[in-house]
C-alpha cells in the first residue's frame, strides 16, 4: 500500500500547495503514425482510451488525491481527463493554457525528424505560423505559479510539449536535454515545489 503525504505551506494567512501531478494524454492516431500532433486536434486510439481508464484506476490504487483535474482543451487530453474523472470522482475543468504548443510547419511531420529536433532548441522561433518556446514558457510558467499560490490540489492532463516546459520550470536543462525531454502516454509524474 502506498501513502502520499500532503504538506501545505502556510505563509501569513495564505496557504501554498507543495506539489501537483502531471499526466500526458493517452495514445493518439498520430502517435501511432509517428506524427507531431501539436495544436492539431487528434483523437485517442482505442488503446489511448484504455490507457486513460487504467490511469484513473492507478490514481485510486496509489491513493493520489486532488481537488481538480485541469485539462488541455484538445480532445486527446480532454478525453483522457474525462476517463480519469469518471473513475476517480475528481472534477475536471478545461484550462486553455494547457493546450499543446502550435508547432507551425512541423505539425503532422515525423516526431523524430532531425530538423524538428534541432528547431525545438531555438527558443524564439515560431516555426513559421506557430508558437515559440518563449511564448509557451510564459503561459505554462504563469499557470505553475498560479498552482503554487493556490489552495487546490491539482492534476494536470496535457501534452509532451507541455512536459518539456514543466520540467524546465523545476530544473536546469541544456538545449539538448530540453529538446529530448518527454514522458510516455498516460505516465503520472509528481512535481514538488521546494
């Protein structure tokens, strides 16, 4: 049996949460086809739906609690969050800041393409018609700051590109580490504010 200790930091009359959980959405059609989904709204596969249901059961098994699931508005994340919410009873709310990065000209191209891997290291590039890493950092860092000073235990359901930015908030990374960073579909990761 697993026990999770919840620590709430109190400063003055305000409470600060000390952690949150991050879950990447389940498998999508384009994940199977090795294509970059980005801001393109791609459905879960049948396996993706099953992964999301298994994740809901795992959350219960591990004793993870939360007040709310904040999810990206894209269908692959929303459906993952819906399954988790239905199994755990944790309400879900769409959080627009969690939408995946718009990779512009790289959307639907191979995920492991050398050009894309290099392009992710250029923090100011908008990939033609997309969103730069700097723009993404602004919205994700602001969201994490809001969670930190908030009074709710939170589970985030989002995307691999968002994972990279969350990781960069918590630890120093080289451009290569940032570009290569990622987690598996429906992996659960805990982040602690120190």
